[in-house]
C-alpha cells in the first residue's frame, strides 16, 4: 500500500460541539423541558424533564415526543435504575475516589466547552463573503491535475533495474506486475487508478509529475516501501466542485477555524502555570 491519507485532528473536541444540533433549538427545547414536572423521583431526588430529554437524545438520537409509549416507559425505567445506582455510589463515597472525581471533573469541563462553542457559533455565523473567501482559498490550493498509473514494487534497486530491462525488451507491464510486485495492486497488473497530490508518497508522486503519458520510469523510484517501477497511463485536469455544492462543508471549516482561534485567544489571555 502506498497511498497516504491526511488527518486533521480538531483540538478540544471542537468538532463534536459543532456537530451538535442547532443551539437555539436545543436551548428552547431545554427551557420548555425544565418547566415540565419531573418524570420520576428516586429517593426524593427528581429526574427532571430536561434530564430525561437529554438522556433520550444521548442514547437514541431522538426527542422524547418521538418515542413510542413502551419506549418511553423503558427509557424511564433505565434512567431511574441509573439514578438509584448513582445515589448508592454517592453513599459509598465513590464520588471522592480520585479517578472517579477526575472523570466527573473532565466530563463537566467537556460539557461546558460544548456549551461555550455552541453559543459562540450561534453568535458568529460566517458571512457569505467569508465563505466565498475560504472557498477561493481552498480552490487555489487544490492540485490542478490527477494522474493514472501502474507500478511494480520490489525490495531492491537491482530487482527494479531488472524489471526496467525486461520492459525495455518488450515484456508486458501488467504481466511483470502480477509476477514480481509486492504491492496489493499486483493482481490488477499494478493498476493504481486515479490519484492526486497527497494521496501517494512524495517520491512516487514527484516522479509521476515529471513523466509523459505512456512513459515508464527509466530509473527505479525509491520510497519507504521499496523500489517502484512506474508507468504513467493518463492525466486529466481536476475540476473543482461548484461553491453551492460545498457551501455547507466550507461553513463548517470556517466555523472550526473561528472556534479554534477563539479558544486559542482564551488560552493566551489565561494565566497558565505548567507544573510538570
């Protein structure tokens, strides 16, 4: 395998917060739920309608009113059991256990972070101008060409040179790939399909960009996987998707950037002391 995917982890669970439901709708729903009577009382402690609504949403992805009567009854039964067990844990002092306390503190921190992010996103909706600017920037950064190629991957440079020599004497690329290549594409005669920048390791991609259609590499191309003999089959220009088609994704990207910058700013103004 020579493809290489890129990953962009989002700091501080920003993605989870941005993926949540519409903040305004959730806040309104929570306010209505809080005004309702409790759904149950366990040892004198009420389970509020808001608590129950949150539990149902977290467990099923549905609103309470979307549940069938038997489903709602089952959900209440499960939640009262959880509440009874949690109260027993409190009685036994488990809330003071260092690991449990740390987990509770962290979960509270995550909940506060999500609430803050949702509020920030609600108050800082990206403008169309910002979205178009982000789109134009990403399009400018996009690779302009896609390539289609075959390759034969072997362990040593000597083996690769031998493959190149055989190809020069008329051997078929596909047949040699099936016979000697170490890559998973050998069964397809080394066929890799279409790819663009970032989808292949750098030495492989760089070699392909310097080749003409139909050309076979004259010298082996070394990468972390071994030595490649490459045949460039075709190229085609990349057509960027229209703005309207990707507008929602662009909006998420802009929001993520805004939120990250906001949180980075909070960190810069906070008094932080690293102790260990």
